[in-house]
């Protein structure tokens, strides 16, 4: 048992913290909300130079060769400054999708370009229902023909579609009664992207795929066998989000502590009132437990075959806990925290995406119920 | 980062587990544990002696004192398995609290006299801290101990003294200097509780269980060597205890066993329409929530032990573990009772588990109160952990207003 960070993780934590605090200020985060891509070219290039974009990409494909639990430490720091943007879609989801399903040629084509900052990816899985069950993929299908495949479908909740160079598209497979995933260049004829306005400045789109012609070489993994891979990708997505949320929880708590130490009413800092202190203690509890749930699941994902129960526990707990924590923070801030100019509300809005992405609390609770055989 | 016990620790867990399963009278699945403070006290002592023989009773003690110098993580495993299996025999007051205190603060004679009986599992100690007027504000305690030259004279009352009716010795805090700030006039003493001037009066709790006592000292003469450590340093000596394992892993471990038992019950229990209770979505959701709370308390308990193993003082984490663990115990008892339907009010054999969870619900009400209430723990988190100003140390300038 070693609940501390490794030397490498500590270094990653410190360097990323320094960089992010200096470069991703709240003004920058605000500006990125209305930016189409959600990141500046300069910072994207820096992320490539620092090895973040290819953090989980093996050396042979031009990456840094780190594990997901290392990535979770970086994501905590990104969560802390409120950075969303295409990093998650590309360097967490995209990279894992390629690592789990790509053949050598596909990896060689895509991964080095991700690491060098020259390629972005977006996963197109969800459809109209907006769930993370297998039955979600009903309106997208891929039909085999002589030259390859023809893909048709409507995808919703596609993150970072604008700016993506490739989509990874999940479709139902007629022949095999399962799901298949394809690597589809975004400049392929027949793709239409429409914006879905997201409350936290996350870039979310509806993407239509019409009569898309695909080659056999664009199929990732085997036909009809993508569901198991998608489940694994969702696990990384879920814990990536709990990492962001536990980092953000620390930040929200720090903003709150600064405020209640400074704000005076009845001639004393409001942080000296026990009624206020006990709310603050509750925030500390939620933050601590969230971090532990999240890190344990991240470690399990990186080191053990079966980490499902830990993933489900973490995402269901942290999604609720972080919501509650933001609510407490607003309560302690009074009116000021409710204003557009005050930074707290940025975290509160972004929280909505983080807690829903890759399964909300109820979704994961049902999975826990199944795994514990509560039936 | 590594969220896994090492092989050596896991081997110990297996060894311990098979020993316990072998010791448990009858079938483990029906084993409900015993009331160590009641009629089954003697059985508990029997197990304690066996634990002593195995070296497990004092595994945390340094080798110089006959212990094993076991790591914090190994201690966590020991407590986890013992609690999960509802196994009696551990010695919180002697082996866990007084023993380590004597090692640091006791004289050579005191160590020679008091440590071996603890290590052999032969003696029951109890702890005299709380008083009728000193609960959360423990340092305001009044039990007076005067220096009479060749002996000490103790007068006063201790209360909520667990196990005093079964103990042969008591360690307690007394006021030795009333004229200095309250923390600085307290000393740490030992007394033979069978002394004719010490009266132990039972306090029956609302579960009908005799666990607490009032302990009245009336002109109790104590020999000079009843004092542990320096005079008036008792408050700080008592705090030494905090250096030893206090992860609170007992709470999630015993909750996990109850969880399994309750799940079995609701799987087999059918409602009037013949449907198993486990398929009631509300019951199902309640159980998943409970699973999460058990895991939350366990994660923090492990973190406490981990920090201790690194030589760090887990101030926030210790309090968080206590808050989560004790609230968890109350939740388990409530769920165990609620799921019994109307039988949740019946305390005899008509009720599931003979009304065990109902009795537990009454008993565990004490958990969020003893050893630092939830409110005191939150004060500690807020002031020591988060750096918020202490309310009682605040100088409020009210005069400015008028």
C-alpha cells in the first residue's frame, strides 16, 4: 500500500501546476469558453513540448510512455485551473481508443501526430438518448461492401468535433450483431457538424454522417467487437473526469477558504463561526474522499485486469460529492459567488459536464448493484 | 501510488483469517459476535490470552517490549479482519492505549510491573477521562489529586467509563494544579479500581446494555508511583496515544460484514406479493449507497494508516475517518432495522436476527458522541486542518459599535 505519489508523479504534479497556474489563468479560461476550439495554438504546442499530449503514448510512437494513473495526476491539475478543451478528447479518450483497438499501421499513422500536437481526435459514440449503454448505438450503422464500408448515422454529444482531425465513430454492425468503431477523417465528404450549446463552455456537437465511404483499414479492431473496447474507453473517461473533479474540488475549497477567512460580518471573519466551519469541514471531507476514490480507480485501471467496481464507485461518488461541494461553496459565499464576475461560478457550470460525462451517478450505481449481485 | 497490500501482508491476512474462522464457535455465517462488556467478558479474556500467545495482541509494540514492531498496515489488517469477523479479545485500553503510553512516559519499575500482564492478556484496564461537567471540554476536568507527601489523595467523579465494572485497573487524568491554565494542571495516574474508596456505579444505556459506569473517588490514597510521567504534564501524555494506529478501519470492516448479512436477508425475504426485497429499487439503491459509504470510510482509514506509516500526523484524516466511520455504523443499524418492516420494532426472536440491528441502532447512537463528537471533529478539521480561526480564541471587539 502506497497512497503517495511516485517521484515521477510528484514531478509531473509540480511542473504541470506551475505551468497551468501561470498560463491558464481564469481570464484565459473565460476567453476559451467562447473560443471555438477551447485552447490556444501556443498552449497546445507547449503541451506537446512538455510531453503531455503523448503522455500515455508509448515511446515507439513518439510519446512519453506514462500510465493512466500518471495522467490522472495531470488531470487533477487541469481540473484545478478549470481547463477543459480538446486535451481530454484527444490525449485521454483518443489515445486510449487507439491503444486498445488500433493495429500497428493505425497507431503509427495517428499516435506520433497526437504526441507532436498535429492531430486531434473526437469520439462519436452517443446518440439521441444520451446514455452509455450498448443500446445507445441504434441510428448509426456500417454496411460492408466490396471496397470497404458505408457509414450512416446521427451522433449527439460529440466533444470537440470542430478542430478534430479524426472522428472515432461507433456504429452497429449488421453482420456481427455488435458494434464496430471506425477512424474517420473529419474532412470526409458527408459530415455535418452542428453546435449543442453547453453550459460550461465545453465544446459539444451533433455530428451527422451521411453515406461515408470507408476503407477496411479504417476499421479499428474487429467488426462487431468494439463494445468491450468502448467499455474500457468509458472507464478511462469516467476516471479522467473524477480526476478533474477532485482537482477542481480542491480549488473550489481553496477559493471558499480564502473568502471566509477574509469576509467579515459582525466584526469577525465569517470563517470563525462554527456553523460556517462545519460546512468547510464537510467540503474537506468530500474533497478527501473524492481524491481517494479517484486515485484508487486510476491506479487499478493502470495496474489490474478488473477495475470495474472501483471505476463505478469512484464516478458515482465523486459526481455527487463534487456537486454537493459546489453547492456548499455557494452557500458560504453568499450573493457574491452567484455573480458572473466571480470565478466560482465557472467551476459550478463546468461541473455539470464533468459529472454527467461517461455516466452519471445513477448510471454507475446500477453497475455497482449488478457487480455486487444485488438481485 | 499503489492501492494494494504487499504479499507479506496478504499472507498475514490469510493466516489470521483461517485462525479466526477456526476459533469462532459454530458456523461463521451465523456468528453474531458477543457482548464483551457483559456476560461474555470471560470468553473475551480467553480469546485475548490466545491472541497474546500468537503475539498478535501486542503486535504493534516495539520488539524491546516483547512486541512485533508490526507495520501500521499490518495493524490495519489485524483490526480489519477482527472487526469483520466480529471477533472479541482485542484490548483497546491496555494494549493499545496504556501500554504505549507507559513505554514512552513510565519509569522502569512501572514498565516492569504493568506491561507484562497487558502483553499476556491477563488484565482489563479502563480509562477515566470524562467527568460529569467535562465532556467535549475535557481539559476542564476537576477530579482533584493532592500531594500529601508520602501519597496522593484523589477526590472526584469520572463518568461514561466503559468497562469499569469488568476492569481491575483504571488510568485517569486528575487536576493537580487548579491555578494554571487548564491544560497545564492535569496529571496522568493509575489506580487499582478495586480500592475500597473507589465506587463503580453502573449506567445502563438505552439499549439496555451495561457498558458505561460512573466511577467515584472518595479520599482514595494512591502511592507516589501511581503518577505516570511528569507532574502536570498529563494532558500531553494522554496525547501520546495519538501516535499509535488509529485508522478507524474497524467501522467499515464491521459494516462490510453487516452489509453482506443484510444483503442475504433481503435476497431471501419476500414481500406480500412474493417478490424478493432486493428487487425493490429503493432498497437496492439504499444498499448501493451503503456500499459507497463503506468504501469511503475504508479509503480514509487506509490513508490515516498510510500517513502514520510515513511518520506524518494525520490530523484531518483521523477526524474524517472518525466522522465517516461512526456515521456509517449508525446508517448500517438503521438500514438493518428498516428492512425488517414492522419487525423493526421487535426485539425478540420474532424479529430478523433476534432484533440485533434494533439494539445496535440504540447502542451506536453513542458512536458520534464518544471520543470527540462529530462536531468537535469538524472543529478540528476546520481549525487545525483548514486554518480557520478558533471561535473560543477570537477577540471580538463589540465596543467599537456603540
